[in-house]
């Protein structure tokens, strides 16, 4: 059968397709540097403007627990810290759903929560960031930060307040971290309140609360482990949530 398209036409179509692909890639701007968040905060920009800039750039950040206190000390408002943590939680929700349904964002580095390095922020060093590992090891969604640790079944539960009390009582970092690793964190997600509905779940621990815990004296290693525990519990809850996606009321 003769093709309805000539070789010339097919060539033009191929060129146009390549051009569109190139244009789409060019239009996809780089992720917003976390350093810009710090700069805008120090300049006195309104929290809503900073959050709006992050949303416009379609950028989220996979911060460690101690990073929130470091950003707060650098002048980043509480509302922005909460937006950063919730944006991360929302992206994790999407990544877990894709994982469970066989979809993926591919190797689009700016499309994933960006890992940051705030070392030296106190001394004026500029923070840096990079995409998460763009590979999918067995048992984890693509796009999660390299510090994510999957959580197996843990019958014992622990609350954030219990961790706080252990820290205030002077328990060693090693003891608190071992306790966290041996239990599941109760607060995987929060509540929106009776009049607030949504498909995305609030993060079980906010960015501003992590900053407050650091200000109270909780150590950076414990805060980092607390964020690891929260992410593990959150991912596991979402995994179970999407395991039966589309089954409805069927047995």
C-alpha cells in the first residue's frame, strides 16, 4: 500500500517534532535556587511572594530536618518553611502514585524535589542544590532524595512529642536515633480540619515545627532522622493508599 505521505512530508514532520521537543525542553526553566529563597527573605519579600516564586518555577525542595532551622536562622519566614515542607509532601504523593501505577516523570531533573546543601550558610556560603538520584532502586519511588530509607513493618509507634521529650531530657543522639529507627512515626500526615477538604494530605510535621525544635536545642542528627522517619511513614501510608487505586468498592 502506498503511504499517503511523501518522503519529503515525513521529513518535515520529523523536523517539526524535533523542533517542538527542543522548544519544550528549552521552555522548561531550571529549578529555582534555594539561595534565591534566602535572598528574597533577607530582602523582606512577603512570604506569599516567595511561595509564589517557588510555585511559578515549579520547584520543590527535599530538605533534611535540620535544614529548616538553618533557613529560619537565615531569615526565611515560618510560612515559607511550611510551604517548602508541604510542597515536598505533595510531590512525594505524586511520585508514590506514579510508582504504584507504573508511570514516571522520567529523567526530567527539575521535575523532582531538589536536594540542598546548606553547609556554611551561617558563614555566608551560598547554598547549593541538585536533583535526586534519577534511578529507581527496588522498593522505592523514582525521585525521592538519597537519604530516604524505606520503612518495614514496625509494631511500635512513637510521637514527635516523645522525641522532643527525649531530647529535652538529655538523651544521647545515638539513643534517640536508635529509638526512631525501631519505631514508626505516628504523625505521617496531619489534619486539614473539618471544613478543609483535599486529595493531598498535609505533612505530619511542618517546616516551622522542625525549625522550632532546632531552636529548642534538638540536635541536627536527631532532626535529620526525624525527617527520615516522617518521610518513611508518609511513603508507606501513600503506598497502601494507592495499592488499591481504581478498585472502588470491589472486593
